[in-house]
C-alpha cells in the first residue's frame, strides 16, 4: 500500500467519524467520544448513533437541555412536569 493510499484512508476515517459525532452531539453525548468511535468503527458507530436514545429533553420554559429524570430545570429553576 502506498503512502498516498494510507493518507486517503486516514482522511476518509476522520471525515466519516464526523457523522456519528454530530448525531451524538445533537443527542447530548460527547462529540469527541463519538468521533473517535466513528473514526475507528464507523460501520457500528453510525447505526448506534442513530438509534441510541437521548438522555435529555428541552425545558418547556427556557428551551435548555436538561436530563429526562430532572424534576426542575437547572437553568431557570422552574419545576418540570413528570411525563
């Protein structure tokens, strides 16, 4: 394998790793962890990132992300209804 092919595959892995990283970040997880996982194991990380559930919900008052189990928003301090 030539050096140019190795560079191409490394760059491809870096770029493909961005897809699960962006999806993971939107769902409230670490961008860097998902990027690393996606770069190393894209075929596993991409579907996992799509189907994994988010641990966060938006506060209906201030629209900030809070954990689903939270009873009060940590930003606006308002009580959240249990759903």
